[in-house]
C-alpha cells in the first residue's frame, strides 16, 4: 500500500470516529459516545502500530492527548454543569464533574508524555547499539599478518639518531 493511502486511512479513522462521538454525545448518550471514542482510539492505535512502518510516537501521544481533552470537555459538560430552575437559564458548576473532567485530561497526558520520552530516547538507544555493534566488528577483524620479508631490522645507529620514535 502507498504511504499516502496509509495516512489517508489513518486520518479517516480518527475523523469519522470523532464525528460519530460528537453526534452520539449531542444525542445525550454519554456511555455510547465513550464506547465509540475508545473503539476509535483502539482501532487507530492498532492500525498505526500494525500497518505503518515508520511509527511516529509523538504523533500517537498527541492524538491520545487531544482525544483526552475532547473527552474531558465532554465529561465537564455532562457531569460538571447542572441547569438550575431559579434564576431562569442559569447553571451551577459541580465540583465532582469538574474533578472527573480534569482527571480524564490529566490521565491522557501520561501516555503523551511517555511517547515523548520514548521518541527522544529511542534514537539514542539505537545509536548506542549501532556503535557497540560496529566496535565489536572492529575487534573481530583479523589483525594484519606482517611477513618478515617486508620488514628489516633496525640498527643501533638508527635507534639513537632521534629520527624515529619508539613506542
């Protein structure tokens, strides 16, 4: 499959899932909207990990974080705001709903931060392994065999002449 087709299908999963999530949320079916959001994220992450060869962990973390923010805002509007009768058209903020929405946002930050750490550490780990492998290959290379025909003995005068350094 073409790389552009991979990206197109990946974005289609995310956008379609977000639209269905928001549609179900506006129908005041919060439990079903969370099911759709979770299914969308799980299917998108599964597709990204299984199909795409070059995994962009920062992008995966950003998508999880943005999804957490959207779900947190939905939790805030469903559980954190309550309409009261008097005065007409006013709202009351509920601490439990605000705490729930902030905890969803906070917990969505954790995988995002972990993916940032993985993305920063992964190239360093790979470079270290490559350097170790190349140094092991150099150690395993056979030493040059010097035959005695190519070399001549150094005389006492040449050693004392200071033209040569002894190792």
